[in-house]
C-alpha cells in the first residue's frame, strides 16, 4: 500500500462507520421512546406495521441492534486490516529510509576521510615531483659541465698530441740525417748532407728553445760546435768564407765551442741527446694518450651514470605525475559524490521525518477509533441485554395490551 491509499482507506472506514452507527443509534432511541409511551403515535405506527408483517416490534429492535453490533465489528475489522497494512508500509519504508540515511552518512564520512587523505597525498606527490625535477635539472647541468670540460681537455690533448708527434718526427729526421752525415764523412762525400744537417739542426734548436728550454741550454754549445764543424766541412769542399745560414763561426764562440775540431766529435754527443729527447717525447706522448683514454673512459662512465640517473628520475617523475593526476581526478569526483550524497541524504531525512509523523498520527487516531468502537460495542451489548431481559419482555407485553385496548 502507498501512504495516500492507506490513509484514505483508514479515513473512509472511520467516517463511514461513525455515520452508520450514529444513524442506527438514532432509530434505536426513537423505538425505545415509542415503547415507553413517550411517543404514542410512533408506537401505533410500529404496532400497525407489526400487525401487518405478523412480527413483534421488539424483535425488530433487537435485530436492528444486533445488526448494528455486527456492522460495528465489521468496521472495526476492516479498520484493523487497513491499519495493519498501513503500519506494515510504515515499518518497511521507515526501516528502508533509516538504512538509506545510515548508509549515506557512512558514505559521506568515507568520502570526507578520502578527501583528507587525498589532500595529504597530493601535497606529498607535488613535493616529490618538484624534488625530482630539481634533481633532473642538476644532473643535466652537471652532465653539460662535464661534457664541456671533456671537450676542452680533448681539444687540448689533440693539439698537444699533434705538437709532440711533429717534434718526434723532427727529432727522428734529425737523428737520421746526422747519422747519415757521419757515415758519408767517412767516405769523403758528406758536403751535401752536411748542409741538410745544418738546416735540420737550426729547426731542432728552435724547437728546443720554444718547448724544452732546459735541453736547449744544455745543448747550446754542442749545437754551435756541431754546426761549426759542418761549416768547416762545407768550406773544405767549396772554400767558402763566412757564416753558414747565419750561424756564428765556431772560432767566434767562447768556451768549448772555441776549441771545436771535427764534426764526428761533436755529432756523437748531439745524437745521444737527440735520441734521449726523442725517447722522452715518445714517453710523454704515450703518457698523454693513456691519460686521454682514461679521461675519456671516466667521462663516458660518468655520462652513462648521469643519463641513467636522469632516466630513472624522469620515469619516477612521470609515474608520480600520472598518480597525482589520478588522485586529483578521484578527489574531484569524491567532492561531487559528497554533494550528491548530501542532497539525497537531506531528501531521505525529510521523507523519513514525514513518514514518522504520519505513521504516529495514524497510530494515535486508530487508538482513538478503537476506544470509540469499544464503547459503542459495550453500549450495544448493554442495550441488547436490557431488551432481551425478562423485565423488558413484561414491559413490552403490558405496553402492547394497553395500545390494543
């Protein structure tokens, strides 16, 4: 049953039963007054109707009261049925709405707690994302700096390597030329190679002065003596005078150079020194190449480590950004869910209150109707008891005899 139909049914039985009962009570009172002599005209009408129908009038009154009693009981039963259905509806719906209100309240508490947790999680994720972003930028800056430094070191190494290779090549050529001059001088045909050796010695002297001033100072006298010997060698073949290629005459020098004698005596010491210098340059070149290889290897390891760190941090950052977006989306939906649940809760609470008030009112009204019907049934019972007693029959007999006379 719906609330409207249950209420209407209860009100119908309540009003219909009252009208029927009171109309029949009015008839009953009129009959009693007639029987008591208070209304003789109506008593004669009842007597004439009774004579015509061959039925005693008192019997009609008793039958009427009995019918009234049955009708009142039927109304009471119908009212009870409608009341039970309405109360069943009340119990079912109040229970359902109460459960809905409880569930909505719990849902709101859960969503509120989730929003609080989400707010904390969002703050934590933002902090972590910011830290990861800063770490990534720092690693990129460090890698860029290391790359720039490595580039400068490599460029410096390339220049140094080129210079040392050129010097080693020059020293190697000088050693070969001097050795060849020595060999040719023994056979008396060293003039051409001596001129080449003199040019070579000038280049070696310049290189030593620029790159190895220490060796240049040590070898200076021997170089001058050697080039003086070359001059003598070439003059002996051509008879030329003066300095060769701008080199001072050996006799113009002081110290050991002033006593220079033969080419071979001077070239032997120079060759040993040049070979020592070549060995040193070769070792320096190998050491520089080894250092360059180690530096490049260290840089590549650093680069790989930094790229791994950047990649790992970027993956973590992407993962946390995705998680942040998911948490923010869920938080937004939770806010909407809270609003919808609160609206539904308000509607359910209002409906629950209305049902409780309506059901309570019907319960009170039904109690009033039960009391009223109980009184009616009691009155009808007492009236029947009176009318069916011996005293009532005697009174009826005397009254009818009087009317007939």
